[in-house]
């Protein structure tokens, strides 16, 4: 398999997660966290937690 990503067409800040033959691209929040939960060596969940500057 081959993964081709055109960096001119994706968000400026993003993450690509590859697990079990699948790839997912997610845009990163301006302020916050992106948690990747794994189970037995595979990605189980991707959770976005946003915040704001005080």
C-alpha cells in the first residue's frame, strides 16, 4: 500500500495517524490537545480536547 499526501491541500497544522492499514488525517486545534488512545498496539480512539487562552 502507498499513502500520498499533497501538503498543499491539507490544513497547516495536522496529524496523520496510521494504524492497522488505515490512515486518518485530523486538523489540530488552535489551543488544546489531541489524545490518541491505543489498545493492544492499535489506535482505539482519537479525542480532541480544545481550550481557549485566558
